[in-house]
C-alpha cells in the first residue's frame, strides 16, 4: 500500500511541477503516473551507471554535475513517454530542481511510519 501512495505522490509532484513550468506538456494524470514509473526505472538502472561513469567530473564540480544527469533523465523520459514533453535541456534542469522540491514537500506532509506505529500502541 505504501508503494502505491509513493507512486501517487510522485505523480502528483510531476503534475504540480509541469503546471508551474511553462513549456512542459503533460496530457493527464495517467501520463504523470507513467512518467513516475519510467523516471523511477531510469533513476534506478541508468542513473547509478552514469554517476559512476562521470565520477571525475562530478568530483570536480563538487557534485553539481549530478544536476545534469537528473536533467538527462527527465529528457530521456520525455522521449519515451507520449503525452509528456520537455522542450529543452534548461527546462529539464529546472524541472528536476522543482520536482525535487515538490517531492520533498509532499513527502514531509505524508504521515510517517513512526507516527502510525505510535497510534497502534495506544
């Protein structure tokens, strides 16, 4: 059940971010759900490989090159998911930054596991 909640929260964060940024095309909430899955798969499989391959430049830029990798993951997702379009690299970079912020806010509002466990003990 928790996985489904996280999936919906990520899709909601994608919807909010797409709404905030001009130029981003996101056709529906269903497309946002698909984007959340595809982006999750890319971030799980491709991102660690890219981080290892670009480790020297990531170290030289004090980790800022990771933002470029994140933007690349957004651009790649845009190429694979119909109904989701990011017009440029810079928009993808801004999208990834805002998406991280919106995700953090939504997950901060989510009831924690500890709070749920405390209620069971009462």
